[in-house]
């Protein structure tokens, strides 16, 4: 062999090796001893869906898969309900993020160790809006409120945090990750606009490095969950709600493998109702005809929206409330009442095959506290609040935190007849009161931050009127709210003075 031919052969040999290694290779296997490593006796799982956030492939008979090597993507399995990842309590943190310069990945195989579990047909989850910690003081607020509450709940199959984990402080991701690992049940996270590193072209890079993927899918029980990143930016600090073409392809590829009888839950940060190109996704879902629930955060208010015949959206509010501001309570925690009049909260969502229902959960409040009830003329302070004088005496305003357009609300006094209440766009009375206290300087007191509350309406206010013939003395008022997804009851006792008083 001549010298030139030898070098040509050598070049082809190395070229072939490089070409063969320009792939992302991996295996999904049953981690029998739960050590997170692939032992020689542990077998791969066949026919498991794996995605790069665009296309989906199935593992071969040995549990192996491969994708073309490219940077800035995440690789993740879409496990059936009877399997789960074995080495992290944060579900998407188990996924493999490939950096934008993926040189080291050429010689490394990805392993996804999984365990077998018994799937549940009926289960409940926590849907948690913006925790949005911006410094260690706010981490302390979260560690005294939402985190211990979730850590003490054994009834939730998992919690999904719907974006804005931090407030423009990606350096807090390690502490936030540590906090979430203390929650009793497993956690999934969503990417929010305040989780970005902006400006820049790769604004989700830091998030993906800690939390694995900003869009993905998984199964639990008889429900299929899809998580989207609908925070779109042109590279500046500006952003809008938009779904990329890549994610639309991913959803289409993913749903092709999901039976139409299954309920689909789609989670994203910015509400779908405010997403610019939502019609593309909704048309895809309408064509399939299956029931879909959207869960979202972002607005720091609770609201509900009907997006199609079988497509509904629940905007869950915020666990930080009105951005951790407002008058501090006796524990030194900001009240942070939201603009819609709801307290800091999350939602509990119950699933039974393709059906679901939900309830509002005020953080630190009894689970039955689903509303507040205000009655004109009952509080002597109210006569000092601008706007309250327009209400008739004994007019009842109920703020039903989880209510929507389809909710029917009624009230009754004592053992009287039920009286229907009317849904109206009004500022929540508690918001009006706090706003007035801010204006006259009563709030905030020292070491508290002013809550940015405005006289803008809440989407879940109902108004009713008490009967003119009311028996004197203390009476019980009951309010009941119902629709096919939500039920709430509330009571308040009122004092009706006699004519002699």
C-alpha cells in the first residue's frame, strides 16, 4: 500500500467513526435496584416513546434510541403510566439537556433509569402558580408558606409549578431546586417569562440546565400531560405568548400516539387565551375532538376561559400572590392579596379517567375557604371607602375564587328560600378597601411594601340582595356555587339590629 493510499484509508476510517458518533444515543431501562445506573443484569424497555422536543422515536427491543446530534435541545422519554423515572423528585430534571456546543455528547450515551409503579385511575394534583422568588427574603416567605404546606400533603400525586419560579434571578435556581425537592410528592416545572436570562438568543438555557426541559410530555393514570414553553422573545427583554413551530410539530407527533378517549392536560405559563398563535394549536385539538384542560399562571389573578366545545382553561393565580408585597401579617409575611381579590393560593385538581374537577386552596387557609362574602353596611369602616356608598344597604357581594362564566351562584338567609345571584364585573371589595388604605397612608406600615392594587374588576364576582323582611338579630347567610367542574359553599353571620337599637 502506498503512503498516500494509507493516509486516505486512515482518513476514511476516522471520518466513518465521527459520522457514526454524530448521534445522540441512549437507552431506557428498568432500574431494578434503583441505583440510577445501568447494571449488566438490567434490561432495556422496548416501545417507549422518546423525543428531542420535535420528533418522537420508539425504543428498540433492547430499549435503545438515537437522534441526530444537535445543540440546544432536551431529550426525554414519554413514559407510560406504569413507569416513572427513578432518580429525582423533580420529573423534568431527569431529562437530558444538550448544550449549544455539544462536543462532549459525542462519546456519551444517555441513560434513563425507570421503575415500575401501579398506576392510579383516580388521583389529584397541585397546580401551583408563580412562586416567583427574587431574593433570599422572598425565599424565606416561600419556605414559611407554600413549601411547608405542600410538604405536609400526602394526598397529591404530584405538583406542577406553572412558571416564574424566580423573578429574573436565575442564580436562585439551585436554591429553588432544593426547595422543590422538599415537597412531599414529585414535582414538574414549567418555564416562565421571569425564568429567562434576557437579553440573549438562548434565554431558556439556564432553566434547562437545572430543570431538564422547557417543553415535554408525560402520562399519569389515564391522563396525558403536555408542558409547553409559550414565552417567545426576539432576543431582547421583550416577550409575548407564542408557541414555536417546533413545539406545534411536537404536540402533533405526541398526540398521534395518545388515544382520543384520554383527557389531555396542557400546561404553560402564559394563559392560552393570551397566546398569539393559539388558533393553530386549538384547531389541532378541535379536530381530535377530545377533552382538553389548559393550566396556566402568569397573571397573578384567578380566571377561567372556555376555548372550545371541550377545551377549557384554568388560570390558577399565584402562590406569591401580588408579588410578595403588601401589609405584613403577624408572621411577617406580606398579605399579597391579588388584584382579583383572591388570597395567595394554588388549585387542587382531581382526575377520574377523562373527567376532572378542581378547588381553590388559599395558602394557610382552611380548604373550605373558597370565597369571601361582603355585605354593604355591615362594617363601619366601609362608609369611609370611596365607591362603597353606591351599594344599597344589605347588598351582598360574593367573590367566588374558582368561579367562571358557567358557575351558578345562589344565597339564602337562615331557612329561607334560595335567591339567585348575578355575575358582574366589579372590583373586589377587599381590594377596594386595601387600595383606599394605601391612598390615605394607613398602609403600608414600616418595613412593608405597598401593594400595587387598582380599581379594576375581578372576573369572579357575584351580586345578590337580601330580602327586605329580615328577622331582627343574628342571621346566617349561605352561599352556594356550582358548575360541572367546581363546587363551593360559604357562610357568614350577619347582625340585623332591631328598630329599638
